[in-house]
C-alpha cells in the first residue's frame, strides 16, 4: 500500500518512525480523512479527549454531566484526496490558535481551529483564516430593548387605582364588616339552636312542675304586702265632695320585697308616695309599721324600714346576665290577694320607655302584672331577684310588663340607705335618638345618642367641647346603644368624676371626625334632666 492510497490517511501510525505517535489531542484535526460516524462515536466519549479539551466544566450554560463536544470533523473531500505530508515529531507544533464560542440558545460549544477548512452548507470549502470573524451569538432576551412606560399613562393608572381603593373603602369595606358580623351572629344563633334542641330532649314536665314549686317556696317568705293611707280629693266620691270639703282618707296597696334581714324593703316610689301611714304585712301574717328611708323619682324606687325578727331576705341576682327567653316569675298582691304567683318569659332587655320619668331602663316580660303587683319581685329559675315590677302597657294586662333591672335597683338601694338620696353625674345636654339617615354602612344604623342641645355654656359638656349635633358613641370605652343607655351610665357616675366621651362629628357633607373628649361631671340639679 502506497502513501498516496486514501486508505492510508486513516492510519496515522504508519507515518511515524518506529510507530511512535506523539500524544497530541489535535492530531486528528490535521489530516484529511473520510469522516466515519463510528470513529466519532468512539472518540466522543474518550476520557482523554474529555479531560484535554479546554472547556470550563462549570459553565452554567452546559447541561449537567455532559462531556465537551469534540471539534467538528472535516467533511469528505472531493474525488481526488491528497495525502498529508510526512512530518517529523520534532517539527510538530500545536495549533496556531483555538477559539471557543459559547452559544446560549443551542447549549453547545463551537471550536474553530486556525488553518483548518470547513465546508459550507452548499458544499464549497472556506478558509478559517480568511473568513470574517464570527461574533458569538447572544441571548435574545438580553438584546431586547425595554420601552419606558409613558408617564402620563402611569399617572392615570395610579389615579384609577387610588379611586378604586377609595371606593372600596367607602362602600365595600363596611358591607364586608357587616357581613362578617352577621355571619358571626348567625353562627351564635346556630349554636344556641343546637344546644337548645339537645337540652329539650332531656326535659320532662314533672321536672318543670317541681321547679316552679321550688321557686315559689324560695321567693314567697321574702314578699310583703304594703298598704298606704293618704288623703287625696281624687279618691273621694262625688257625694262626699259635695257634702264636705274635708278630705277623706284613701287606701292604696302594692307589694315589696325584703332585701336585708335588718328590715330593709324595696318597693316602687309611686306605691308609698304621699303616704301618711304605711303598714307592711309579712308572709307569716304579721303586720308592722314601716318608715321611709329614701325615694328616687327618676327610677321610681323607694326603700322602707321595718322592725322585725326572723326576716328572710331575697337573694340578689344579676340582671345583666339574664337571657331573653329565660323563664321568670312575678310574685305580689294583686287586688289584695297576697303571695300570688304568675309565670312568663323574659321578652327583652334595655327597653327605653317614656314613663312619668325619663330615666328608665326596663326589662320586658309577659308575666301578668296587675294593680297590686307594683313593687313586687321578678325572679329567675334560681329564685334570685332580677327586677322590680313597675309598669304595664295600657290600663289592664296585655301581655307586656316592665321591670326595673336588679343591677339598677341595687345601685339606688345602696345610695338610699347610705345618704337617703341618689347623687348622679350630670352632663348638661339634651339628648335625642340618632335619626334614621345616619348610617355606618348600608342598611346599618349608627348606635349612640344624638346631642340636641346644651343646658348652658358652663355645663360640663360645653366646657369639654361637645357641640349640638354630635353623636356620643361611647363612654369610657363602653359602646352606647341608645339615649337611655347613655342616661344610665352618666347617672350612675359619681359627681366630680371624669369620663371620656367618644364623639362623631360631621364637619362637612363628606367629612366625619371622631373625637375623644374628657368631661368632668357635675352633680345633677334636681330640676333638670340628665
């Protein structure tokens, strides 16, 4: 086989003396040979080639665990191949230059050898030295030019966003809060319903009957019958008024309850008003005289004192903890029938009723309260005092009765036995209910009391900065339900003490401010309302 044989080009070992082939990784690139895919596959995974190709293995653009690619083989030459010249080992030189370009899009490595020839896609040869340098391709994303947003468009988008946020705060937020509140309330009602359903399964009529009897046995010894003699021309007959100008004595009656074994009795003020002689009949039939310790016209309460032994006082209950729907009992002496018991349920709490006095906070029930029941106790299932029966709707019983809460009774009672009178705080304002056009959210009425006017410029409210039209929503952090609730809180405060009022004030058509005002209360004048 001659050196000119093309097959001899595929055996480089025959061109070196003694078969010593220099260790040159680029030797295959300096011969013209016919490219065989089997040779390329066998040499592509060669450890020697992988370790000697100067490519950074840590390049993040290359796939993990991938070997550097071998330099591109020279494609098959034309029909007359030329044998490579024989070169001595001492004259062998490394390639003149080595250029490595990284192509990000294809994730591959392109190696260009100086002095080598490449075949164009059209089959023509080109010299790498004379060819124009090829710039490495760059990432398309990095070459894209970002357009700066239009400042006017940016401002418009900002204004639209702010307008949407303000609209949401004005309309959506109150509705969302209201829906959450309603959902919470619905959850409470559902829990109460399930608890009540389970509890009713274990209730028997015999147990209820025994409970009613025990309540009567516990409350009965503490209830008294009161008779009052007074002189009043209104109670005289027409014949007596014509025959004589002398006022005839008239007898009134009512009920009361012993609250202390020392002989203190609580009743209504209108039962003993203008009385000249007061007689108390105890549950054991004894009749004793009573004296007036003190009265309070605003709550229609009075405290009497009797001398006696073996008295059984009633237990005080907590009217604030009593729940609507609970069973209640009224004990009294209607029409002179002593120790009469009527039964009903608690229908409502914190009822503001415009009776003869404005300072009222009633509990509503459907127990039968008739003339003679006034001043008697309203008790719960434990036999504890939760109210004093005082009024009914209409002239006769119609199923709506009102009682003074026991917590109010206890406060007035303590002051009457201590000083004989009730000292109340005074704000110096006239109050009204919040009108229907005042809303916090959609279909949600604002709670509180509307300030209709000021008593004078030196009143506590005027000095603190309260103005007509303000809505008082809280006192010392306690939310105000209505006008009557505010009256009760201010009335129970001690004269000279300071309270903090939360006031909502309408500054303009679209502006409402919330203010915190410190007010030092004065003692309430007798002739003025709270």
